[in-house]
C-alpha cells in the first residue's frame, strides 16, 4: 500500500506564553499572569498536527544549536516525523515567539525568527528527489520567501500539489501564486493578498475568485469560528465546524492546514478534506498551547 508522503517546509519556534486577564495596552504592566513554554512555529505546528493525524511527514526546517533547537528536534522525532532534512545552524539562535493570551482566548504574538530566517535555498542540499517522491508539499511564510518560491517551483516541475498557508501575510509574486495548488488564507490574509475586506460570505467569495484568477487551482479562506469557505471549480461551500468553547486559538489555523494535507493525501476531495480539517481545528482551540493542542486521529 502506498503511504502518501507529505513534505512540510517551514519554521520552528519555542513559544513563551503568558496568560493574562486582558492583553496589555502599550506601556501597561499586568501582574499575576501564568507562564508556560510550548513548542511552536507555524511549520512545526503543521508538521506535528499532520503527523498526529497519521501523515507520513518529512519536515524541512532550520534550528539553532541551542537548548531550544535540541528540544525541538527530539520532539519531532518523538512525533514520528522524518528529521533528516532539519538543519542545525550554530550561527543563529532557534526561533522564539513571545505570546500573550487573554481570558477570551485572543492572543498577540512577537516573533524573533533566528535560524528560521536563514533557511535559504542554497543550504537545503539536493532536495529534488525528495520533492519528486512526495505527494503533497505544505508551506507557510515564516521562512524566507525565496525558499518558498524555490520549493514550489521544484514541486511544479515534478507535478506535485503545493499547499500554501500565506501566514504571516505579505505580498506574493504572481510567479509564486501560479505554482500553488491550494491557498489557505484567513480573513486578514485574504484581504492583504486581494485588497478585498472579507467580512461576509459575498466578500469571501469575491476574494477567493480574485485569488483563483492568479493561477491558483483552489482557494480555502478560513473564517475562525465560522469554519471555512472552500472555492473549487467555480463553486463554493461554507464548511461549518462543530460548536466548541474556545480556550486558546493559537495554532488553530496550523492544525487546520496539517489536517487538510493529510486528508488530501489520503484521497479525500477538497470539501471532505476541509470538513476533516475544521473538526481537527475545533478540537485544538479547546486546549492551551500550539503543538500541544493538536489532536490525534482517534479524537476525530
């Protein structure tokens, strides 16, 4: 039996989280928050989410040669992820994110990219065969854009599906967008990419049509608690997630993307895969933390 192989290329961070009653205003100090540390980074979150749901994952990333990097590498191995393409770089520290989460589960995040910013095409080695042997490639934008462009061009050459989670959002070249099979922005990211403010179903469809016009095959706009709008073959469907009480929305989008690629690699169509991904993301927001909140297959 062919076990679909998935490449996730992206960032790995250590999240340092403080839970406070409300998010501090500029210049404000809030006492009495609780602190915990978590493995994070969009790439790592997506890789772990996909691995827990049964995906056969190879992770391409760069870590610092420090305690955070060593801990992260061990965690990936423990999750059953192929770490042979993870590079350790003594020149840069591992990525770190400082996160504040309030009582309603809203967060604000500051990231020091460290080694993630040094994951450049020249240092990846010969990944041509790796890409040729994969079924799906998943990427985000916490690593250099030129690396995302390089890997997506390789994938296009080999006829492989590329899923881009354009987060954090920035302007993307038409050359990159034309190599993308599925793009998965949230409402804010969709607006940055299209100039269309996504406030309801009509504007979400308009943004999806605008993205598809750039050469992307399918568009999924995630709508937080509202689920996801899936636009494919000139039709769209709103996938609504199960109702849950959110505790921490950190990494909900990452769990969605990790679940999506596993479902697609297993042969589900885009609507079925999105429903599966919505369920996984809904479970994740009921728990604290990034990677720690990713569910296992049996839970879905």
